[in-house]
């Protein structure tokens, strides 16, 4: 019996099926495309020519039009390959030519885009630009001016890439006339090779992100950010360098509520006076130190500690204990440990964190004395949630340190902890569990997971996620349940093993 075929209705060659789609569906498709592709969709359908005007975000990036061979060439030259000088010269010449051709295409594309606008109004919220540094950036200036003054752009991101053969001291300056009192610009992101403009008149700017600033940047440029921007509420300094080792923040009139300092070159960061600061994220590297002064509004903190050797680990413990005594208002704390796993002995903070309610200790080395966490728990009198994460890749240490936790007559009780979650649970964790069950009188939920990870929602919110790949044996379950029964919590807390 012959196979039946479904007969499609015949259509005329002139029928435009793409134009027959609903506007909402067309917009849904176009918004998933990069800007270059979205703008070229007009050649496919008549009605699509006006759809890109409704895009709320535009991206003009040289990365979208660079050929794959360019990145491979850059990778070779960064490794000083090839060793033959003639071949290296040829590759450098090709790289320069590729950059020039790409910038010409980008300039022509932006110019054509602006000229094709036809005077029609556009409503664009976000504009992201990436281009090679050149001596002529008129087309970029024009695009930024039109976007900010005519389209009402609120979020602007400018990234300048290094161009071979161009003076490396050359920086791009954002047109000053586009950031006036009529500007609606709320967020500004500047990358490497961008000059930081004077910000004292940018009253509408609420968020500023600086990336890869040059090591020649004077420290007062950073310090003025806290004083000269009256409306600034969010400041991120990412891998920024500085000509001075110490950053002093003394801004009693600042409205900054969120501060992120990540992998910057400052040796000392002194938050002397920042009264409105609510959220802080900082990476404490081998050479950096953060000093807390007047931060009366601080509630959410994320600290990443990079400890590369034993002496640094001991100093890091002292820095952390010092930090505990200067953040009395903190309610949520994330502590992360990055770098090589080194031993760090128990911590016994002398001061308290009276308002701390939620604590996450993430990427904790498995060879650390678990008593370190016990000291942190007792410093947080009103802590309600304690989450601990030990990476599954960590191997069980040969010497189980911190196991002799003998019950003391003067052992303090903790009356507020309700939830304990441990990811990376091993036989060694039983000593922490014994201690928590023994001294925490309000415990309601205990979750012990052999494997899993921390799912972050931003920098200050998180969720513990377990993996269903490490089943518990009956003997292991019995040991945990018997231990919890022995210490007689009534009612017994909910126990989840995974």
C-alpha cells in the first residue's frame, strides 16, 4: 500500500507569510536576535521593516562582525606564537587590517542606521557599544548623542577594545553635552580605555559600573565618585587599578546604597563614613584589607576571601574577626573562600553580630577546623539560618581536626537558630551536627546533603540545591537519627537526608 502524503495548499510566489504573523509574535522573535540580525530582517518581510524600531535594547558590537580567525590570531600572538618573526609580522598585519575593516563596517552600519531613522521617534532603554579604540570616533559620539537626547536611553554601556598599532594611552571620552540636566540616563558602564568623565553635574545617574580602569588612574578619581554624584546609589568597581594603594571613603552626604569592589588593586579599603550603605560585596585578596568605620545602615554583605598560604590564612582570620566587630547592623552574610585550600584554625570572635539572621559559608575547605563555624555561630546570638557548603571535589582529610568538642559546664545555649543546611556532608560533619543539636534549643529543620551547590540570586540571596546522586546507607541514617534522639530536642526537628 503506497504511503499517503499530506498535500500542502498551494500558495502564490508573491505571498508574504512572514508578514502575516501577529506583531506580538514578530516582536518576540526579533527580541531574541542580536541587533545586527534584527535590523536585517526587513529584507525578509515588508511589515518587519518597522518592527526593529520597537526594540528597547540595541547592541552595536565589533564582536558580532569579527571573523573567527581574528580571535584565533589574537590567541596565538598573546602566546608569542609563531616564533618566526616573518610569520609573526604577517599575522600582525592581518590583524590590523581585520580591525580596520571591522571598524569601517561598524561605522557604516551605525551611520546607515541613523540615516534610515527618517526622523521617526524611537524609544530605546538600553544601548551597548563595543568598538576598537581609534583616533576618530565621530560616529560613536553621534550615536550616543542621539540615543541619550532623542531616544531617552537610560542604560548606556561603552566598552573599548585595544587596537593593535594605536597609541595605548588613547582613551575614549563620552560626549559631555549628552549628559546634561535633560538626560534620562540612569545607568552608565565604562570599560577599559574609557576616560571617566566629570560626574558632578550628572544628577540623574543612579548606577555607575567601572571595569578594568588603568593603573595610572589617580585614587582621588575613585574617591570623588562617592562625593560628586549626588544621585548615585549603586557603584561597582570591577578589576580596577589605581596609582595609590589606599582607598578612603569618607562621604557623609553620599546616597550610595550598594557597593561592589571585585579584584581591584587597592591594598587597603577604608569605609570611613558611608551612612546609606545597605549592600556590600568585596573580594579580600592576599594583599587587600577592608576597614569598617561608620556604616550604620549595612545589612547585606558578601565577602570573598582568597587565602593562598598558611600565613595569609592566619592573617585572614584576624581580618575576619576584626570585620565582625564593626558591622553590628548586618542581617545577611555570605562568606566565600576562593583559591587554594589552606588550613585555618578556629575563630573565637570577641564581639557580636546582634542582628545577623542568615549566614552562608560557601566553598569551605574540608580540612578546616569545624570549630571555626562554631565560634561564628556563637557570635551571632540571633542567627536563624545557617548554611554551610563544602565542595564535593574536596577529599576527606586524613587527620580529622576539631573533633574533641567536650561539653563544658559553661556552654552557652543558642535560642534562635531554626535551620541548619550542610552540603558536602561527611563523617567529620557529625561533630558540628552534635554541637548544633546540643546547644540550639529552637532548631526546626536539619538538611544534610552529600552533594550539591549554592544557587545564587545576585550577590546577597541564595538557595541550597542538593543532588540526588549520593544515597545514604541505612547505617548512616541510623547514626544521625540516633544522635538527634539522644540530645532530646522536643519536638524533634524535621530531618532531610540527601
